[in-house]
C-alpha cells in the first residue's frame, strides 16, 4: 500500500534513529498524521535564519548544509546533516526564528512536522527530550572544537582536519577510498575556514604528496595515516 501524498510513513520514521528508538507507536502515528514532505533540488533553500521556526524537518534522503548568513557575502557552513537527521529543532524549542539557514547540498527528500506537534512530543517523551538535548550539546562541542582549531591551525592543518571530519561524518564509498559525499571546493573551503584559492592550492599539494586525488567533487583518500599525522598535535589537545 502506497503512502498518501504528504503523509510520512512508518518506514520513514524508523529511518530517523532518534524517533525510531524513543517514540511509542502512538507517537509515531501522531507524527504520521501531522507531517508533509517536499523534494528539494540541489542548492534549493529550505529555510532561512530570519524565518519563524514553524516546522522541524526530518531528512529521509540526501544531505543538507546548515550555514549562517554573514556580512560581505561570507556565509560560513556550520555543519552538514545527512539521512536520518533532524534539523530546525533549535528554533522550534526556543519558539523563535531558525538559528541557521538550510540549503540542500544534493537532491534531498525532507519531511516537515509543525513545531507545535514536535514540542508536544518532547513534553510527553522525556527520553527523546534528553536525547535531543544531548545531540545539541554534541553539536555545540564540535563547533567549539572547530573554532578553536581554526584560530590555531595553518592552512595545511585546516584542510587535513576538514577532510578527516568528512570521513568521520560520512564515511567512504565501497571502494574504501572515496569520500561518501560530493562537495564543491567552495563549500569545503567554508567548512575548513579558508579561502577557495588556498584550499585548491593545498589540495594540489596533498595530491603531489600522494595523500589524496581530487577530481571534480570527488576526493579519494590515499594515505589516511599521513593526513592524521598532519593534525596529530590538535587531536591530542582535543582528546
């Protein structure tokens, strides 16, 4: 039986780890009855930080970049969420605007739930509430780590750290060498906290050293151990 247009299926809810693990059958039914879905094309805006947080979004397929609208056309990427992720909940919990902007990094299918329904769910489900809070704390810790490293790392270290972060978050494809994410040089530079020109130059240097190969939006990791060695002092500090 096909799911009616605009209605989230139980299968989709079970793809969202937090909801699958902590929601009761009745709560999953409530989410089903109060959700809609939308397909976002690559680079299509999902929400902006000046908009009221009326909805919380569940990522069924694809990847979404979360970024901050900055001055001088500088829009740093704060994080990237993948399949199974929940975005927009910070603004919903605060009953305010979205904290960040969200854009589809690739073609993505998202389901959106009214914030009022999501907040009611958190009020009734303390385990889920605590898990969402813990997720938020982890995100803040990672942001603090990146900011601290950006202040102290050079371009070579920032680039290596960014590539390692991509591995930890998205893993590798079946060939066990290609990053399991297609990302532009501009977005990669934004995450690393450097200019596009400096990123491209550093990637070329890594290629000369046989650490990686880069073609288009694909990056292959050839020597993970040496990349880790580049940022080893900072790993020791952050551990």
